[in-house]
C-alpha cells in the first residue's frame, strides 16, 4: 500500500501593520442640488495626510485637495453640473498607496417640458421660442429663433442625418422666394428663413426635395440634455404636437409622441 503525501502548507501574505488604510470616505447626502456643496468626510490610519481628487466627466483627476488624515471638506458644485460628481481619496505612496472612490448623485433641478421624459437631466429649464417648421418629401426643416439656427432633418437614410446652419436671412435684402420657380401641384417652395437655406444649399435641397405644405410658425419650447464632451441632445416642439429629438453630431433624429 502507498500513503498519500501530506499537503504542504500554503504561504500567506502577512499584512503590513504600518501600511496606511482608509477607515471610511463618505458624504452626508445621497444627492445634492447642482450649485450647492458636497460635504465629504473621511478617516484614515497610518497616514500623515491624504489627497482628495475630483474627477471630470472623462474620469480624469481634474482637481485636488491636500487634506489631513481625518476631517471633512465642503466642495462646491456648479449650477451646470449634471448626473453625479465623483471623488477619490488617496493615502500613502508607492506600493503602499490606498485609494477609495466616492460617487454623489446630483438632483435634477429642472423638469422636462414633455413626457415621456428622458432619463438624463436637462441642461437648463425649457425655453419658450418662435419655431418655423415645414415637412418635406424626404424630411423636414426647422428654424429655432432662440438659437437663430435652421435645422435640416433628413429621412433618406444617409449621413449626417441632420445638420444645422446659422440664420443669415435678411428680409430687407434677400427675396422671400424664387419667383421664377413653380413647383409641381401639391408641392411647395419653402420661403423666408427656411427657403433661404434651401435655395442656398445643394445638399439641403437635393436631400429634402420640395415642401409638402406651407411652413407653420408657432411658439414652442426647446430643451437639451448633456451628451458628454460638451455635446448635447436637443429636444424641440413640433408643429404637429410631437417632440423632435436631435442626437449630437448629426447622428440621427427621432420623433417622440407624447401619450
């Protein structure tokens, strides 16, 4: 008979009793309003001091505070901050360094002007503005007075799905329409602000085609949600009671139908 060899003992790593450690890193609020302060609290052991970093939206460490090993610190947020604020507490150096992250949610201070509302918090309150809209054979055009820009929205499946240009129409200088152009029955030539862009851009004119009906001028609302790296998703009232959503970079656009 054979006797099995005894199990060899497994080596265990002994913790360095002199290594710094973080007892806790927390805030007294689960969520704070943008523009108010986040109160941070921390306690460490085995460290002469600590460093608190604030992370930007890309996760990079954009601000730092050299703090004592135990204490509290109010850190102001910006009125424009949205979503959440992120911090990292670090103690020690080199291989003995220890870090702990903390995320504090930001309450949404402004409601959306429509429903169903997006999950994101709007950048600012809804703005009431004059809108000029017209449907086209292959999309639609929209002028937003508050931004003084004309938006061409295409549904031909090509990219970009939409584009915008600043308004350059001057009724004292530019004609309202091209008098010599007579569209086929049932179709229309866009006029004024929309027509100036349509006539001046081969891309807009060729991709949209002709208007299906005369433009509609109405007072509606616009609002935007942050989309990272300074981009935004734009929401605007439509003349038919729906809401237009324009994703950043001309990626796509959709129609939101309220319940």
